[in-house]
C-alpha cells in the first residue's frame, strides 16, 4: 500500500514539474518527491504490509 502511495506521489511530482506549477508555497514537486521517498522507505521497512503473525509454533516432541 505504501508503494502505491509513493507511486502516486512521484506521479504528481512529475506532473507538477512538467507543467511548472505549484500547489501553494509548501507543496512543490520537491516536497512530493521527498514524500515519495519517505513512503518507499516505510514500505521497505515493512510498515503497512498488514501481515503479522504472532502465533508461536510449537515444536515436535
């Protein structure tokens, strides 16, 4: 899920850069690129994967 959000962020950054526009003073192509990199880092760290296994496996005796 984080990777999809990062792809959307990179896509918006590319569109803003190609059209040479901004979405205000704080949201620019550089800001969206930084957001995309943060989301990629979170995805690689395993945040948002949704699979947690807290079951303890019992060994055979």
